[in-house]
C-alpha cells in the first residue's frame, strides 16, 4: 500500500482554504467595485483595488516568501502611480513598510521551521553595523530633539530595510534564481520605460489624473521649452516626478 507523506495532505488542505478565501474575497471586491463604478467614484474604486492587491500579496507570501520579495519590488516601483490618482495620500507611501514587514515575518517563519531554502550568513561588517545602529539608537533619545518620533523615523529610514540583505542572500542562492530575479526586474523596467515613451507621445493626461494634487502638480507637469518657443512634455511614466523617472532610468539602464 502506498503511504503518502504527511506534508501532502497539509499542503492540500492549506491550498484549499486559500482558494476558498480568495474566491469569497473576490466576490466581495467585485460587488463593491460594481457599486463604485455605477456611482462613478474613482477614488473609492482605486482604494478597493489597492486593498485587493494587498490581499493578493498576503496570499503570495503564504505560499512562498520569495513571491513577497518580488511583489515588494513591484510595489516600490509602481507606488507613485497610486499616489498620483489618490491625491498623494502619504499612507500609500508607508504601505511598503507594512509589505516588507510581512516579508520579514514569512522569512522568519521559514527559518524557524528549518526550510532548506533559507540560508543564513554572518556579514564581515556586522560588528561595525551593530555599532552604527547602537550609536543611532542613542541619538533617538537626544534631549535637544523636539520629539522622539523624529529619531524613531530616522531609525526606520536608516535600518528598517537592512534585513533585506539576509532575505536577498537566501533568495538568490543559485544561478536559476539569479536569472529569475534578473528577468523579473528587467520585465518591470521595460514596462515602465514603454509607458514613459507612450506618455511622451500621448501627453500628460496619460497615466495622470485630470486634477493633480497641489503638492505634486509642478513635479508631474513639467515641460521642456526650446529657444524658438516650442514645448515638449517631460514624461514621468508611473512616477510622481520626471526627476524620479530620470533617476530610475539612469539606475536601471
């Protein structure tokens, strides 16, 4: 008699529950989205799409923490598009911090259950890094600061993404994973570049809302002016400003 490993029924059971959860959530999202479409409420519709994207992100993490890393990269590149259409809501700017936290938790769970694909390493500069973190932590309690939250925000900016170094070490652990990482990132780069080319031809209304938020309007609607008086729109692609698009282009290519 054939005996199946114990992990197969558990994986099947988990996959079944994830499928049911995705099915019911999709029905609720479709119902809500239909109401917003009828009411012509674009902002609420975009928020629904954003929440659904986060739900898909969580499902992908439950299947494999590597999927979460790639989705996090995609969100970092495309988050400006959501900011433009949702009035530059800064909550969207901090959404990536929540997403990368889920990546850390999923990676740590895989490490605790001794996943063979999780590899640990001790960087040679670890003592220097710990001293740097310790010195920064002391500065959080600087009595001359107007608020402790400024120091905590600085700690987040400097060190919150340091664990991605260990996640990346485990993710790209073979030539196949390296090629996969390269092709996925190259694909996202090509999408952004093509959208920028199309926008340079179609004009500023492509990938930009009709009414731009006041604090990003000047960044998103800039033009080059020639000596003869000709004007050419400077595309931003999926980003808020043409400066970020240009910086990304120089880094990507």
